[in-house]
C-alpha cells in the first residue's frame, strides 16, 4: 500500500455530514461537480488541471467518508462508461477514484489495536506472535494488517473501522444521501430506460449493508475456499474462525502481483489470468449459484504460474437455482437466435413490460451484443474498446440499440449481473485477455468437453474431488 501519513479521521455519522461528499459530487452550485465536469466539453490546459484538482478532492472526500460513500466511489472507479461520457473527461475522474480501489487513509495503529483487543479479548501482541501495526491496505470498511499466529502461520487481519457500522446504517437510512446517490447515478447514466434508480440503489445498499458483519464475509469466503480447495489455477485463502469476529476477520496470507504490476506482464500470462477470472466468475455462478459481486481489480492477486488469488468476499450475491437456470436458457436462446424465446424469458423476469415491450428482433440483437466473446470467431480477445462499446450497445439511450434500451427495466435483484458483466469485461479488456470463450461457456452451460488447457486441468480436478 502506498504510504499515507495521514491517519484516518473519525467516521462521521451525522446525516448531513455523511451526505456532504455526494452532494459535492452532484451539486452544481457547490463548486465543480463530477457530473457537470463530465458533461463539459474539454477546455484548455488550465481547465484540465482544474478538473484534475477537483477529481483529487472528490476522491479524498469519498476516501474519508468510509462506508457507502467510499464504496460508491469504488464502484465508479473501474466502470467504462463508453461514449456516455467522453473518454478524455472520464479518465481524469477514474484516475483519481482508482486510488479508492486499495488505497485509503488508514486509522491510527493504536485505534486498530484497540479494535483487535475488544474483539479477540487481548492486545494484538498477545493474540498473535507478530502483528504489523502499519496496514498493508486500507479500504472502505476496514484495513488489513499482516500478522503471524503462534503456530507459525502467516495471516492477514482485516480490522473494521470503529463506528463504520453505525455510519453505514446511517447511510442506509439517510434520505439526503440516497437522494444524492440517485442523482449521481442519473447524472452518469441518464435515461436508464424505465429502470427505477431507487430499486438499484436499494440493491447496492443491501450488498454494502451485508459487509458490516465480518462473520457473513467469513462464511462467504470459506464457502468459496472449500469449493475451490486444491484447484489448479484458482486460489481462495482459508479463514481462521477462532481469530475472527463481527469486526475482525483473519485469513491465510497470500502474496502476489497487484493490478498495476500485472499490467507489465507478458500477454500470454495475461491471457491465462483472464481465463482464470472468467472461469471463477461464471463457474461460481453456474455451479454454486453465487458469485463475488465486487469485481474491481484490487480484489485479485496475480501469480507468475498463471494462477489468480481472489480476495474480499464481503459483497457476495446469491441466486436461486431457478434464476441460474433462467440465465442459462436466456443465453442459449440468444445464441440460437430465438428472439421470441428471449423476449418471453426476459418478460418472465420483469425486464420488460408486456404492454410495451421491445420487438423480438430488437431484444435479440440487444442480448447478443454482450455475447460477442462467444459469438465471434474464436479465440476472441477482449479490449478496452470492446468494454466501452458494450456500454454503448447495452445501455445508451442514444446508441445503436436505443429503441430497445428505452423499453428495458433492470430489476434491482439483477443489478449484480450487470455490475459483474461490465466489471469483468473491463478487467479482461484491460488485460487484453484472449481465449476460446465459446468453448468455456459450453463447458459451463452444456457440460461440453474441455476446450482449453485450463479446461482440461479443471476437469481433472473436478474428477478427483468427486471421487
């Protein structure tokens, strides 16, 4: 984690104080706001410098806010908005907000030690054989410290910020904050068809609210660790339950390349990492009916042998077997070119109003846009250009699919699908990952034979664990 000499200030829990950073982001009269800045045409060099300074201020404000506000900044920091926002203007704010992915102001070491003592019954120097007072990373809910157990295991200890649970609960009940959040969503993604931004915000706050109790995160993480134990290229650290509580989470320590360092790796290695991320994301959804719904790059560690370690399971979305079956059927119908069935399936899940729905041909064309990686000639290479184009084609009310987009409704419970799709596409696009994605999809949905070397490794592993 980059050095940051400023200790984290106390978490503010007042209603107006908690809303202030988002008010600054969306208000047009309280200084230059993110939304108005994104809408402005690019000016001269001094205008650009002014925007950069404003973006840094907004990132710092969100970073100090913790909780829902900072998480909102993280969500915005790694989503390509395509032509909805000019790339030159978008990059200024994303560069500043990117610091929120894994670099936030830490709390004072004595404060962190106090949380550990209160939760585990003794100071960290007694609970652990060694506890590093300076954090490895600080994020929206808590920060992570390196430690060693008395039996010699290297671990990481996530310590929740004092008062952050109260602050998040205040956020979720704060009408002023939610109103400005809606305004921010509408400002960045105007004309979201007929989607109710409030239902989307409710889903976001539900997912964030689940992060307050580290026991839920520990259960999620261990479920993934158990499901992928011994996997050839997917790693999930185990949790140490005896050293974990509602505000302290201890798990095995993993080391590896962070996102920035991974960018300079050979392309062949990036391709393998990309396939690992793809198989973990879609494989978990198809086989476990669950996925980690926080796809920003700070949650990955990359290894020279092509494996990827997946971190941070505070935001996990569970689906019913019926919903997963619907996803498989909808994808297959789109691949088969059956517009009538695609329209029916989407209507069944509340994506369209039967009284004023898109045409079968229109919704088929729209649905197939996100399936380009499995429909186009294989192997397909993800690019940042494709990630941006996908937003235009899937969401822009002024883009090529505008007539269909304007008639779509995004149910809140499916927001995580959109977020993981756009987030994973952005990650794979930045990696420039290439693979036989169509074959991988058939492995997952149709139980087809392995289509890549990683597929062969995974099939052999599944054969071993099923014995």
